[in-house]
């Protein structure tokens, strides 16, 4: 039997034990075995991490920005070198396929590359003679100690959305990874230490609501980046703001995929399959509701059903090539099943049914196969709630107007996609659809490091989004300085070319 590791905290540059009696289990979702224990930290551990970060901040803040970026160059090389072992760690604790884990590490590395170039974005603005003899400038300053709270679905990538940027901007960072997948975050944290990050500049604490609330209310922490479900995002935004913190909180999603009658059948089927069933549907940008417009999408849906039925589902931890791995926990499997059964009771048709998925060599794994629920009506629960599993609902409308109107009823607003050959339909959709990230013949329009993750409505709480220039703005505050130097007899006397400032 493999040993069960106990996750440690990273405080003041040292790995240490938590001061708590409360622990949770981390599973290998492919087998259902417990592979680690994670401490549920409380205010005491959070305070220790915050104090170490506050002590480290004065030196880190004064470290020149290019030197801070140099840590990221070294970190990037280490990530490249260890990317395969990180991908394996992700697959072991999360269950996604190795190919999916590798792709997520690559996306994370791109965030580090973006952070390597941040000094160019940190350059401020200035103008001479805004008034006679008066110059004005803005300079970006770091905030201080900031924290990141992350979800289970991208164990390494989502933390990497946050701390490379926060650190190069001159902040100290405390990470609270998901208690369901803490191992990959720890592995990547080890590499940051190996890159030479000074003690206290980067810390890791673990836990659930108790730990999150301690971060949200700690007086030494200036800002919180959060990614997770909408209910928790709202809580983070409300409690954090009440404690005078700057907040960016990404929430859940219900992404619509509009299929126009003129869509390319083959390309659309491939994109829908990847969008709905990639990463077992556990993606905030996963396609969740297919909206077939004008009765022309029959072929697409029929062929998608055939493709989904053929997908192989199995354990991912042995490196076997399967199309889809398990879900995160047995509890989550029950939640996804509950959604499908609810839709069936409300009158929808389960045309591809993944509920009976079993994997012979992993009877204890948390499996749920690809599922397509057709004839979903907008009033059904499955049409408007996030499922976060490999379940695609299909609804049918007469026109693009109706598809856009359906989007208007959606509480979320993360992503939306249109499949069409018509530039006019695509433009109309892009201009009017009620979501912040739009795909045109792209199944998962998740922005890469250089662009912000622009969720709308209940998919985002805050002002400045994660990634891109907005990410840098979130982790910095501007100072405006206005300057006037007066003429004086002493200085004028020593400078033959001096032209005194004209008095008004
Ligand atoms: P979650 O909200 O359950 O957990 C996210 C984080 O919040 C974890 O670190 C967890 O410990 C903490 N947490 C959980 N319950 C809490 C509570 N009651 N009070 C305070 N903190 C709490 O989310 P999850 O299940 O880990 O992740 C899936 C969700 O994340 C989905 O809704 C998905 O759409 C969303 N997500 C959104 C984005 C995005 O960019 N919008 C990206 C990835 C995932």
C-alpha cells in the first residue's frame, strides 16, 4: 500500500505542520483511494503566514522589478523541466487525463512567461507642464500581502493565474489551494523555493471555509483573488470587501453553445465534444447548454451522440489512453446524477446516458460517462444551473433572436459560443450575447495569459479581472505625484542656462 502523505504549510520559507486537529482526505479519483491528508488551518496558521509575509514585504517591495522578474525566469525553467511530474501529480489527485494535465501545465507556464515581461507593463505615465512648471506622474506600487483561494478543477494552473503576477508586481502572496487537490500546488511551491524566492514572499496554507474566512478577515491582507463556485465567490466578495480588501472573485458558469443551421457539421461536432466532455466537463468554460437554431442542427446532435457514446472512460493514473477520466469525488458524482435525474423527471430525454459508467479495473473510482440530455426546456433546472460534469443539455429555438434572448435569462455570464459560417450572425452574437467571453467556431474560448478572464454577471464579482493587463492593475495601486520646483536666487546663480519659471 502506498503511504498517505500529510500536506504541510509553507511559512517563512520553511515547510511546517499546521496547528490544527482537523484534517480532510485527498483521494485518487481513479481508484477512490485516500492518497493524502490535508490540514484544515484556522486563524492561528493564517496569522503566522500573514506575519511572515508582512515581515518579508519591505525587502521584496524594494527589490527592483527586473530582479523580481528574474525569479520568474528561473521558475519558468524549473516548471518546464518538471512539467511531466507536475502533470502526473495533477492527474493523480484530480483525475483528468495526462494529456489534459499537460495542457494545463502549459497554460500555467504561459502565465509565468507573461509575468517575466511585467516590468514593461509596470511603467508609469507622466506629463510635463500640466500647468506652468508643473509636472505630473503616476507610478504603480504593490499592495502588500495578498492571498489567492483556488478551486479543485485546475490544481496548478489557476494558482499560476495569480501569484506570478502578484509577486513580480512586488507583493507577498499567500496561496490557499483547494483542499481536494493540494498536492500539485505544493509541488509547484517547491519549485518556486528552488528558484530562490526569499522566505515569506510566497506562503501556502490549507483548509476550508474556516481558513478562507480567516484570510478574508485578516487585517494584514490587502487583496484576495478567488476562483470557485458562485455562492462562495459572492461570500468572498461580500466578507472581503467588508474588511476593506480589494477583491476579484470568479464564480461558476452556464455556457451556451449556439449551433446555427449553416454550421460546419464535422468541425462543430468535434468542438462540442471537446467543450462538453473535455476535463470531464469540470471546467468553468465547458459548454453546458447546446442551443440548436432553426431545426438545422439535427445532423450535428445525432453525430455528437454517436461520438459521445464511443468515448472511453477509465482510470487515468496508470497512463492508459482513455478519452475521459473520473470526476473529483463520489459526492460530486451523486450531484451530477441528481441533475440528470431531475431533468428526466421534468420531461427531458437522456439520449446518451453516462450514469452506469463502470471501470472494471477501478471499481472504487468516481466515474460518470458522457451524457446528453435532449429536449431541455428553458424552465428546467438543468437549463440554468451549473452541472460541472460531462453533461450536455440540448434545447431548440427558431431563431438567433431567441438564442440571444435565452442568454439574457442566464444568471451567469462566463462564456458563450456560436458555430456558423455567417459573419453577420457571428457579429450580431458577439455584439449582443449576455456573456463576457465569446467563441466564434471555438468550443472553449478561455483566454490565454495575455488577455483577461472577463466573466460577467454571477460569474464574476469585482472590477479588475484575472490575467492580462487587468491582473497587473489588480495587484498594484497607483500614486499620482505633482511636482513644481521654485526658482531660487541660490540655484539660479550657479546655472548660466537657467530659465526661471514664469510667474502667472
Ligand atoms: P468551491 O467554491 O467549492 O471552492 C473554491 C474554494 O473556496 C476552495 O479553495 C474552497 O476551499 C473554498 N470554499 C469552499 N466552500 C467555502 C465556503 N463555504 N466558504 C469559504 N470558502 C469556501 O469550488 P470548487 O468546487 O473547488 O470548483 C468548482 C467551481 O469553480 C465551479 O463552480 C466552477 O465554475 C468554478 N470555476 C470558475 C472559474 C472561473 O474563472 N470563473 C475557473 C475555474 C473554476
